[in-house]
């Protein structure tokens, strides 16, 4: 995908920037492991309940990584299920 995006940026003479986009990096850092967990769902040895629990845990990782990467401490509202 990076090569494809780079080719499009070069073809349109658009500056290709990887700095200054912390929200997109956060989305990528959380989204890729979450996507990989979907692949675990295809493993017949992993019970469906466990795969679903892992897949649905991405909001927790968003909160934790936003605290670490963006230095934005999540409020109690973020951790509350209600």
C-alpha cells in the first residue's frame, strides 16, 4: 500500500508526508493488530468466543495507545461501558 500511495503521490506531484499525522498513525497502529486478530478467527482451533473477544477489544487499545502516543489521558468516561 505504501508503494501504491507513493506512486500516486509521485504521479500527481503531490508531496508525500508521513510526519504531522498522529491521528492517522494511531489509527494504523491500532487497526493493523485488530485486522490481524480477524485472521485468528479463521483458525479452526481458536474458539469463536475467544476470537470475538479479541476482535472487539480494539477500543481498549485505542484508549491505551492514545494515552501513550498522543499524551492524551483518557477520562473516566472512556473506560466506562455506559
